[in-house]
C-alpha cells in the first residue's frame, strides 16, 4: 500500500510527525518510516492513523475464508476531509 496519502493528510491538518505519533501512541521514526514506504502496517495501526487524521478506511477481504494475517486483506484509505480528494 502507498502510505503517501497519510503524509498528505497529516500535512493538510498541520500536524508534525511527532504530533501524529503522539496521537496514535507510536514514536516519530515509526511515522517517518511508514510515510517513506519502509514499513508495513498492521490493520489496527492503519485504523488508528485514519482515526487520528479523520480518514475513512475501506478494508476488503481477498478471499471468503477466515483471515488471520495482514496479507490476507486489501487495504485502501481514502481522504474524506480537508478537500484533498
């Protein structure tokens, strides 16, 4: 997933990396690595980031079987605030 959408939303809200990290209970390097595409995220952390940035998240199952890992999901975040669409 391209996490650049999170950087765009963070900046549009005037949040620093540290401010977003504080909102989701993570360290600054976690956010920087995520935005740079150096880190894969758990769905629970994607949900926290979306909540902190007022984003809507759509999660689609890849298969109908019981899913246990992140790789079993297709995740797409869409900006719904701040006129960024």
